[in-house]
C-alpha cells in the first residue's frame, strides 16, 4: 500500500518554502549568543589564559575556560583523548580554548578579543607519513598511532610467489569537507527544574546526550536532546555536535540563560571534522587468466590532532580495502596516525572511499597489465552468494552485485559506448570506466554495542498514527521512508502517519544515525511495535470472528480474516472499538542486533550483518589541452534490498554521485606544511554545482534482505563511494593516464597528459 | 526509601524564584497575539457580523468567525452543544464570536473594535429555578434540562412514614470562581510539516488534543499538546482549555504563524467556567435514637448557557448527596438546567461541595431537632467497612472515616473545646462545628471510558531515570509524588528521577487530570512500567545467581536475592550490564480500570472504585455586632490511603481548606437579573488571603487502598468539600443561627443574628 511507492517526502514542502525550522531560526526569551575562542597555532603550550577583562565587558554573561567546566573536560568518542576545551596544550589550528556567552554577537566578539592568551609554539607533525620519523613529536601514545587494524588470510607470501602477475601501486586521497549547507549549531536551554534541553543540528542525539551529561555533570535523566531540522550532515554531524552541544550547555548553565551557539562557515570549516586523507599501497597478484590470488594492502590515515572516530573509520576502510572480491590470501595493515591538524572523522563512506579508490583503481591496473577488460576481471572475481569475503564471512543472501553489474553494463551499453567514444577524434578524449563496490550495512563488528534501536508508535483514537524514532533525518528521507513502513505495516494510507521530532527522551537509546542503518534499524523497531499493536487490535475482534488474533491480517484500511478476507472491519472502526475497550494502542518497540563475531588480530569474522552492492559506470571527457576532466554520464546500479521509496533512492544515488564527483574532481582542502588552513571557504573549496552534474542514470536492484523491513538494506552512503575510481578508470580509458591521487584537478592531470605518464 | 518521605517538591524552587516557564513567558519567532471578540448580550441573534474592516487593519493577520473554522465548530464535552464560536445566536455575556490574530495587542484591539457586529436581543432565562416556567425561553432540548440523575433505594414513602423525626430544609450555594493565579492561555504553533503544536496551561492534554483536532480538521496524529507550567486550575482548566486551544489553533493555521492567546483577568472571569450555583432541598427522617431512616433530596444546578460538564458534575453531586451515611430509603432527583449565563463546569469537588453542604447542614439540623450531639448522630450513622452506600455499593476496604472522626475529635479536644468556648461572654460568640464527608476517587461510573493512564519510563545508561505521564501538575505536587513512586519502585534515591514535561505525544491517552485521580492512576501505570523494567534487569543477573528473576528484589540502590539479601549488585552496575547487553530499559506502562456497574434509572451500582474520607472540625467566632464570621481553627482529618509525601498532603489540606473557607465565607460572584456580570474582578470578588487563614491542623489517616500505589488513594479535592458545612454548623453552635445559603457574608449573617432566626 505504501512501501515501494514514491510518496512525496514529508519535509519537501517545508524545506522548499523555507518553513523548516533550523536551530538558527530558534529564539528563546533571554537567549544569549555563544562564541568560541580558538587556537591560531597548530601546536603550542598555553602559558597564559586570563579571562578577567573579557568577563567585565558589558553584555557578557559567561567566559569559560577548561577550569570552569562543571563535569568532565572531555568529548568521549572512541577514546577520551579530546578535551571539550584545550588545557595546557593546543594541538591544531581551530582548537577551542575558551567560551563566551553574551547578549549580542558584538559583545561576544569583544570578549573573545579581550581574553589574554599567550601560546608558546611547540614542534609540530603535519605530514602523516612522518608519524614515526625521529624528528616528529609524539602526539598520541608512544607512537602516534591511534589504531592499527589487520586482516590476515591465507599464506600471503606463497600466494604472491605463485601469482602470474603482480602489481604494486600507491594511491593517495586528500581531505573532503562535508560542506553541509547548515553549519554546526546548538541551542542549550536550562530547564526550570535543574535539567537542560539542547536543540540542534545533529545525526546522533544519544551521543550528544551522553556528551552533555559528561561535561555538565548532570544526570542523563536531566538531559534532553532534540534534533532540529538538519541541513545536511554526511557524517560531519556524527561526533562533532557533541562538542558544540557541550559548549552551549556549559555556557547555558553558567549564564543561567538559553545560549545559542552557531558556527560561522570558516570557523566550521577550520575546526570541524573531515574525511581522512589517506595513503594506500596496494599489491595485487593474479593468475594469467585473471583470478585474484593475493592482496597486500598498507593503509595510512591522517587522523589529525585527536583520535575521535579514527579507529572505527579506519576499521571500515580496512574491511572494505580488498573490494567486493574473492581473494584467497590477504594481508592488510591499516594505521591511523596523529598529526597537528583538525581531527578527521566520519564522512559518507566512513573510510571506504579511500580504500575503494585504491583497490578499484588497482584492479583496473591489474587487468590492464594482464590485458583483460576491466569488466571481465570483475566478472571473474566478484563476490557471489555463498562466497567468503576476505574477512572469512560467508555471504548467505542479498548479494546483488552480479545483477548490478549486468544492469549497469546493459543500460550503459558499455561495450558499444566505449567503442563509439574511442572512435571520436579531437583534443577532447572520451572514455568509460567502471567500479564495483560493496558496503557493510549498519555498525557491524566495529560498533556492535551501538546496534540497537527503539521506536514509539501511537495509534490515535481517530485511527491516525504518530511515531518517533531515535535515528535522525538529515536530508536522506528517513522520516518519509519510516512513515511508509508504518503505513504498510498497518495497511493504512501514508498520509495518516505522522513522524514526531527526534527527542532523546521519547525512545530508548537507538544508537547513532550512521552506517546507512536508519531505515533498517529504526524500521525493524517500528515493525516490532506495529506487530504488538496489531496483535492488540486483532485481539479485540478475534473472539467475535472465532479465530485467533494471529489469523487476522491488516491491509486495505481494514483488518480481515486471513482465511476469509471478506470478513473484515475497517481500520477506523477497529481502532474505535479498541480505544473504547481501553486496549493500549501506544507502545515502544525495540530491536537490537546480536553481536557479530570478530577477531581483531586476524581481521577475520562476520564484519557486518549484511552488505549492499553497487556498480558505477562513468563516461568522461578529458580535455587534453587543459587537463580538465568532465564526467558526462553516470550509470549507478545499487542493490538496496528493497526500495521503500524509489524516488528517494534515486535522489540518494544522484546526490551521492555528485558528492563523489566533487571528491574525485574538484574538492581540495589544503593545510600547509606549517599546519595553517589555506582555503577554509566555499569560494576556494569547490563543491560541484548543478551545472557540474552529469546525466545520471540510477538503477535500482532489489535483492531482498530477509531481516530488513520489507527486504530493505541501508545504502545511503554508497552512491558516493565508487565514483572516484570509476572516473579514474574512465580517464585512463579515455586518455591513457592513470590518476592515483585525487582530486583530479587540471594541475594534476595536465602534466600527466603532457608526459603521457601512466 | 522515597515513599512516605516529605521530599521537597521538584517545582518548588523554580516557582519560588520565578524560573518556571508559563505560557505567557513563551515566545516564538513570528508569533502573533490572539484576541477574542465576545458577546455583551446574555442572549441575542447575530444579525450582522462583518469583519472586512477588521481584516484591513495594519498588523492584523487573521480575523475569523464561525464560518472560517476549518474543522467542526464545536467544543465537545459531554454533548456537542457548545460551538467554538457563536453562530446565529449568542447565549451568555462573554460568549466568543470572532477571533483576531495580530502583530501587537493594540492592533488586535483595534480589529476587535472594527468588527461590525449587530445583535438583536432575545428573551432570557437567568434564574435557574424558573427553568420550567412558561415565560422562560427554551435554551436546551425541550425542557432546558441538561441532565436528570436519580437515586432510588428502598421504600421512601414508608420509611418517612415510620420515621420519628423528619426535617425538610432548602440550602443554596452560589458561584465559585477558580481564581487561579494564571489565567487561561495557549500558544499554537503550526509545524513545518503540516501539524500543530499547542503549548499552554491545562489539566487535560488529551481533551485539548481531541478538541484541536476537531476544530482544525487535522488528524489527531498531527496534533501535539504540551502542558506548560500551570498556575492553578482547580477544575477550571479541565474542559475550558479546549476552547482556548481551539481558538489559538485556528488562528495559527489561518495566519500561518504561531499565535499566543492569553486571557485577561476580567475576560477570563466573565467567560470561563465556575462552580454551579445550586438549590438543594433535603428531607431527612430518623428514629428517635438518631438512626437515619430516609432521605429525599431534590437538587437543582444552574448549568449556564451550554451543557459542558454539567451532566457529570451533577452526577457526582448526586452520588454524594446523602453524605457518608447508611440510609435504607433514598430518593434523589437532580437536575442541571440551562440559563443565559456563563457555562458552569468543574471545580474541586465537582458538584459534591453543594450537596455536601446541604446534607451536612441537614444532619446537624436533624440532630438538633432530636436533641442529639452532632458528633453522636454521625457516629451512629456513618459508613463503615462492609456497609452499603446509598447507591448499593458494598464498601470492602480502606474505609477510614471512623479513624478520621476519632482523631479529629481527639485532636481538637472537641467536647472540652466546645464547653470552653461556650463559657465565654461578650459580643463575639464562639462555637465548634463538624462535618463528615466522603469522596469517590477517580472517574467512577460517570467517566469509566476515561479511566486509563499511561506512563513512559526510561532508565538511562548512567542509572538515572526519566519518566513521563499523561496527567498533569497544576500545583498539587503530582510530579513530585510520582517521582517518589518511581524511586520507590526501583529502590533508588528520589534525586535520580526526572519528570519530563507532559506532552500528548509521549504517552497513551491517560484521560483527564480530575477526580483526584493522578496519583492513583498515573502511579499505577508507572508501577506497571517499573515492574516490567525490573523484570528485564533481574533477567540480566538471575542466571548468574541461579534464581528466577522473580526471586530478585530491588531496594537500597541494589538488586538482591530476596532469599539472601547479601547476594546483591548495585543498581548502577546492573543497569550498566543490562545496557551493554542491549536489554530494553525504556517502555510504556499502561493501566485501565475495569468498568463499574451502574444503573442510571435507579442510581444503583458501584459508583466509584474507592472512596476517600474526611472529617472537619471548625472553631468559629461570630461577631454579633457586625455579622462577621471568622474561622479561628480548623482540624482536618483525611484518609488518603497512604501519604506518599506527607508535607504535600498537608499542603493540599491547608490549601483546600482555605479555598473552602472562601467558598463558605466571602466568595460571591453576582450576575444580575439581566444576565450582566457585576463583579468579575479579584478586587470585588474576595478570595481569602494568608491573613484570613485560620490555624489549620492537618491530620493524616492512612487506611491503605490495596490497588493504589503503595496504598495511596487520591484526595486532592476533598480538603475543600467539608469546610462550608463545618463552618455553618459551628456558627449555629456559636450563635444559634442556621445559615442555609453561602457565602456567609455579614449582610446575610447579621439579619439572622438580629432576628435570632433559625
């Protein structure tokens, strides 16, 4: 009835008309403006920090340093290494040192300038590849390594020795800035009874909930987190909002007034997390007929000044580093290291885009060396149902890669297209590239303790339904899709369902909204709740019909006897009767995933409960006179299990593809060798605009996941992930040059064209 | 651990320091001011209503009449007779006709004045005793009768015939204004996604929820009602906020802006509900040794222009009309009738104070006629465990009247006190009076369909607990008492529990907060939730201890083996383990009462599930020179089942007693014979102040109710109910005059003193 239909998303109109309420739109009587004083040094010792003058400025209600934090001075992500406010030492440009709450923006700015701060510079580590150089300072632990993950599978030495062909290549990626339209922001409101309510833009209310409790010292029961309309996140609002909420909260409690703290664009750019720059060294072996024999991969991620999410981002990158292939012998070593730069964190793909760029480029390079078509080598090696991943996980169901590949090839008319493009003359060379990728849906073994979700579902006396979940809408369409799941479960029209705002005090801790898990996990919790409620409703009519409640089906706006659908009662009538009988029609549903097996030493185990799959085919034009690479067409086939809302799936494919194009072609954030950000502005950091978008052909593949709601798997991240390698491979196909470092800016492409370099 | 302790109420500090946020304190960006244009006629035909000019005023965003209501023009209480806005005919002074939303108060006022309104006066009915006079217009149905309730028990004619003594008396009571400190007010906010959130002062969020859905035409799922700090209610915010919320909501939807509508004091006074004026005729028969034989009672309530709650208020008055006595033969006829005055409704006691004033005065008059002491006649006749009420209900448990009576007599030293007071000379005469009353707790047979309640209880990972309920705090201390129940259930300190704001979208429909039901009903729902959660927690540790989860007890901040309390785990450790194991720790608890038996024709059945009991002893001073009656001391013994928080019970006794004194002595709201309000201002309507309060001796009696949380019954209303008759009886004892019409103002007392009238 509702699932599989492209209903208009519930927030379409409000966002398009400007009615959606972002935190910046909010106002509370007595509200103050919050500001952050930040370090201008990449590393240094705080030798003086005097806020007396700042506090005396008219209109200033609070100036806080680390000493004034009522709770713990920490932002707990994976470790507890990052403070809410720097104390003793600063470690990156943009690190927060002091907080101000004032009546006006101007007063706050005056106070920032009035803080007396002396920082004595210390030695810095900027190049992650020098993390273990004797000249480099130690920033974390004993060796600057935040995390080291491994995969050990088969006899790698022997496998390489017996390979017919071996390639060894190094690939590099740089930062990617989330460039969400809405910068970070929070409004913290002390409640009359000694609690705090925090409103803001975020992905993970329960992370924020814990963080605010930590830094304020308030019991978790007294902290309430409400997500406001969130103008983009892409991972950038996973852990970072905990900091922003922490700042706003300690200010609000100190000032005893609501405090709104919204970051400016440049401030946000400089200080908020990014995608990890990476260096990935790939050694691949194959037989002469193209069968992969061995993979040796060395991964280095630039974690920045604090660990934050680096260990888990790296873990996902590690698990995906060999691509969606059967490889009998594998050795992966992955390290995330500390540098005196902004801490890197979550970004759509979460470590996978870096390693998939490497492996998917390397596969093409290997094919080229063997003299095999890039599609053919993938056909030979890609994972199928019953295969084992390189972590030793047996793939039971919902392995749609083959169908993705077939459909992408067919719909792009890959072979003919290539031939046609190669046949053209002129300074602009055209070609086609492919990538095949996979993505572990949900948190998997790297975050099994977060793999839980709750849903509140309340059938109203008039038969309409309210629900709430603990995962968030950040533009992906979750509220709409989950509403469709509720409607489908009850067999009522989508319009009768209303999604309540996300509020940490409405539902059980539902983990973070990351890892493409919202549809699956919140969907499952919703179905648990709906199932109980349907049982309660069926119990009202079952005795009259002389059947068990289980023999009653819901659909078509009715409940009916499964064995005799003519015997039915309308949904409204049944709800009315149930309500009159005081049957409970409002409950909390809850679902949690069982722990997955994982051995950290060998990197073997069931990394994720299920995988999504995708194939990208890119048609590019390379202008040999300028080095400009332009993607003209893109076919993107994605196995999503079930498209609850096909238009939203297509929207995700389109949006993610364009974001992937920015990552591939234009987005470059530069921190110079002294640790100074060079271009923290959207005018100098180029995200694609509409006119940069190619013709995109979304292809939806539905290989049902039996445990997902109506077969759905998550897939929100993967549209981005396979773009860069498909483009790099297409550029090679077009112009014969191999791009191993993104973004593929003209200044990087043109010299290669000139050299004819491979 | 928490129950039975006088913890400080959670809202004490915020209310005392002015931090509590009332709806008038709220502000939303773009917010408009709402105003109501009201009738100045008690009855008339609307012959012209033109809002064109009003709409054209600068700053005015909406001017609405009945024609502009998007949903149903109705405020559904018991019937659907009252419109949201008058259409065709107005029926009382203050009836709403049009609504305005404007940028400023001044613009709204200009718009009100610019509405072109002509009303053609129609014949009026002001005196309820003329409801069936041939000269009176018909305002409701065929006979102006909103409701007619009866009790028929035994052979009344024969019983009177065989009585040794019979008295027949008429008692009258007038309006009582709630005089809540905070007037009615609502803030309606259209949500970005087509719903509406309504914030305001109220008792019954689920009534408001239904009402807003009705008038806006929005599905109930799209309507969210949030109670703001409520500055007093006393029944005046039971049904009336539905109107106010309806006005604010239709304005907000029309203007597409938040609209705040706060009533001014005089506007609130004129147009909002009041306690029903009454005429109660009592005929009582007794044997010569004081045994009651028969009661014939005729009740007339002035319902005002619309039925609203009159049928149910009258029903409660009917059930309580014979007092807490065994009477073998009873005939009661009770009618609520229509007049062209403000609709009357709920007020602490809900129809009982009127009939209890009558019966408790009559019992004294009967005793006097027999020559028996007022205490003695009560001792002979009052209900005890195992007795039957006049509606034929057998009293099983928790009948604490005898203990109340004994303790009130003992602690006041009743007999000696009386003698001592009578012994004094001078123009000021002193005396002592008594009343014995009962009160059906909860909704009973008159509202069995509302007898449900839900609670949301969430144990946080740090072991602190959040909870929410659907009943409201209006000053009675509910949030505190329910927090104590949560703490006691889990065996943790009260400080670890936090009560969330009341929000219709947090919990199942929990019925209204009336009838002294909040502690009992929400407490029960909480205990259901806590019991499940304790089971979940016990399940975590039980296997390790080799016992069933049921063999584990919670208390002392621990869970321990019931059979071996040394085997224990701290609450925090257990919660931490459960959370790590992803056990669900957040659920909705739900409780509903079974339907009670009731026969409307005979007035026989189980009217209420349980009764609370009270005895008041009042010491008065009557100044024979002026007619001023002053209550000097008051002993108030109340059987509350269990005092969850003794200080709050005492506070309720003190507050209710003073409110009862206002009703007895000073509060008189006058609507003249033309239907025009004479004194709708607190400067002319005199509620008692602190200096008017006597010395009050609260006496707590705990006759446990096995189904109540920790034995508690509700009792919030009854402190008011027995005051007026105790005072009237004391005045008789002091000065020998019988006051049968309240309030006992000097101008009513002095002529009687002069006449020595009885």
